[in-house]
């Protein structure tokens, strides 16, 4: 976090190929090439892309999933792709876990993969472990991403509400 402080610019170098400034929003402004590299952006300030351009580009996506609502995201995808929900989605709040159905070798046998959480060899941690100073730095680096996230979650929840009504079921369950 300290490397990417208020005085950071491209001449001070990357963290490997990673630049944390509004990384998700920058991905929605990429014109080709590696979305981490700033030279592929045709915008005035690649670290702080125009939120209007970012939002307009998100409209090109038929489906937006949300990690915190992974199972409901899979169900939304199923409805958009197949125009129906299978029993697991219809009973999602009873089952608590959706299994992803994958075709195996183009035959009729299905393989079910349970949801999993990838830890990337990172020790257990919590936002409660972060100091106010670090939280402020994160907020500064992700200001536009935060706007993007809030807007896309609203869109997602609106779409979920539509298919919940359509199928008379709940896809967002109480924890």
C-alpha cells in the first residue's frame, strides 16, 4: 500500500505487473492488450477512469455476477442462458450450495463441482485487522471501483428480484 501512495506515478514502477488503482474500472476501459498495463487506455487519466465511460461499457454485458452472491449469480446466468431454473436454483435457500453442472467429454454424464473458495496461500484475515490508515489508502486507490461496485450490485439485485418474482422463489438467502 505504501508503494502506491499519493505521490506514486508510473515512473516509480509497478508491483510486478499490477497497479491497484481502480483495477476493475480500468478493466472496463481497456482497448486491447493486458488490462493491467496503462498504455492500452485511450483516456485522460488511466488511474481514475471516467465513471460514466466505465458504466456505459458495463452495459455491454448481459450478465453481471457478484462474488458475495455466487450461487444467485449462477442462477441468474442459468435463467439468462437457458430461460429456466433447475431444481437446485429453485430450492437454493434450502440447499445453501449450488453445484455447477459440467458436461464431461460431450456425453450425457454430468460431473458436479461444488463451490470452493480459492485462498491463494494467503493467511486468514479480516478487515478488522486493518488500521484506519490502511483502510484510507485502500479507499483512495479504489474510489471509482467502489462506485462501480455499488452500481453493479444494485443492477444485480434488481435482476435477481425479477427472476425471484418470475419463479416465485428466493435466490438471496438469509445467512
